[in-house]
C-alpha cells in the first residue's frame, strides 16, 4: 500500500510540473495569438489535470488541491521573476515563502 501512496504523490508532483508548463505556455501565447503555445498550453493542462485526477485515488482532495495550487503558484511566481523579469518585491518573496510553508504544514499536519 505504501508504494501506491508514494506513486500517487509522484503523480501529483508531475501534475504540478505539467500545470506550470501550461501556465508558462499561456504566457507565451501572447493573449491567445500564437497557435503553438496555445496547443502546448492545452496539452500541458490536460496531462496535468489527468495526473492530478489519478493522484486523488489515495490523496485527500483537500490536501492534493492545496498542494497543487500552492506549489504551482509558488513555482510560477519564481519563474515570473527569473524568466519573465517580473519585479521581485519583498512582499512577493515573503508571500511565496508563506505558500511553501503552508504546503509543508499540510503535509506535516497529517494530510497523507
């Protein structure tokens, strides 16, 4: 049983990565004006949501979705700062840190 739980956590992590790639592709689509990034976005989101759905077999939806959205948001914020040269204020950095702390808290708090 432990192997199944571990595998579903891996599915969740990969789902988050695909969701992040989908969001990057959305940005690169330039307001849905570039077809390749649009196709990439739809593909990445479809795979990411499918992986999330499979992970929900053994992970509580409240925990999985909080981790999905929290880590996805944190990763996109970091990518926005580093790749898209978005401003990195102290408030933004602190907010990302709080998201990560919240995700860790969900896991430590017995969410799995």
